C-alpha cells in the first residue's frame, strides 16, 4: 500500500467513524490527508470505494482478533469469552461511537449498494464464525445461540455509546455466560 493510500484510508477511517460517512465529503478527506484530488481518485475511483475500503479494513481487524483468540489452543467456550471481551474493550475505548458496520448500514440502507453489501458480507462472516464456535462447545442449537450472541453484541455496541459503557459491558458478558451455560432446548 502506498503511503498516500494509507494516509487517505487512515484519515477517512477516523473521520467516517467519528462524524458519519455522509457528513464527511471527499474534499475534507483530501484536506486531512494532504493529497490532491487526483491522488484520491487514483487510489479510490469513488467515495464508495473509499468507504468499502474503510469497512474492509475494519472487517480485517475483527477477523484478525478472532483468529488470534483461536490461536491459543483455548476451548471454544474460552474463545467465545475472548471475542466477547474484545467487544467490551472496544465499547469502553476512548472515542467509541458504536459499530462501524451498523452505522454504515443505517446510512446506506439500499441492499444493492456496495457499502451495504460490505456490511452484509462482514455480518454473514461474523455469524458463521460464531455458529462454528458455538458448534465447538457441543451446542445442539449452535446457530440460534450464535444469532443470540450477535444480537447481544449489536445491542451492547449501540447502548455502549449512549450511556455509561461499564454496566452495558457487564450485562453483555453476563449474557454470553448465559449462552455458554444453556446447551440445548432439551436442557429446559
């Protein structure tokens, strides 16, 4: 990646996340990155391409964290807990403004739009990954447990930027423990 492309993507990432995608124009990104318009369009043919690159970078970071959690030879339960703690770390970080993917989906609701498609691609991967992890703990109902985890995550990411994140994170982690304790419908 060229230095100019990296600078453009870095500045766009910070601005899009902090202020919203529609609120930030390409002129602002160009100014912050200190490049020319031609340089921007050389690396990103359109603003949509820049936004998709921003979301792709966020997706790759999350995938790397999940992969790192799996690399420790931990049990599936522990990997799920580690993924949960990484989410709560994000929620409690300075400048947290919710989930980049949920924020982008709210700004780009058209399912045919490339930004919306990038959001869906990430969310499908995350649900598949959580389903696989819940399958690894012997859950008969791994897919519903994974969907529940994703819904808990979505709620925590949304609530975590609206109020004190500490009780939100505690509730989210308690919900994960509940999912790990509940093994199947037959246990009820």
